[in-house]
C-alpha cells in the first residue's frame, strides 16, 4: 500500500462520516488531525503496543474528551515503514483545544499513557502531527 492510498483512504473515511452532517445543513467545516507515528522493527514490538494503546485507550479517552478518532491505518512494509497513521476529527479549533486539555487531566488516560511508556524501549520513534480544515 502506498502513502497515496493510505491518505486517500483516510480522506475518504473522514469525509464519509462528514456527509451526514453536511446533508443535515450544518455547513460547518471540521478540523482533522493527522498523526503519523514512526516506528522501527525491533524486539520492542512497537506496532502491536501502540496499536493496542490506540484501540483500547486513546479512542475511548478521545471520545470522552469531545474528539472523534475516525481512522487508524498502518504500513508495515515499504518506504518509511513501519508507521501508524491516525485521523482525528474536531468540530472546531476550540473543541480541539478543549479535548486536549481534557486528555491532559483524564486520570485513566494518563495512567494508560504512563504504562505505555514504562514498557521496555520506546513506544514509537517520532510523531508528526498535521492539522487540516475541511472545505465545502
């Protein structure tokens, strides 16, 4: 799978969920945060550890905080691989700021995050984050 296919899939899944709100006449654009977690192949098992954390803890904590994890994709073979890509939706920049503040004060999430970081080795090598605004 190429990076173009992954980004096209992320955009398609992001906009498929937005179609219902646009059809309802809200007309409001939303903000999407793309996070790329760069990993490496090692005995640390970064991909399974991070995938479990994102699926079991991050998605639920983000929902409690007011955001919405709308997609998670991985690339295990290829250039720049392995990496995980997540797509998160926020209704506005203020909603994003509020959600990030709630995540910082969410005790359950912080405990799970600390557990992720205490396992042997790093959970990922690098994190890139991009903020996108949808358009009509």
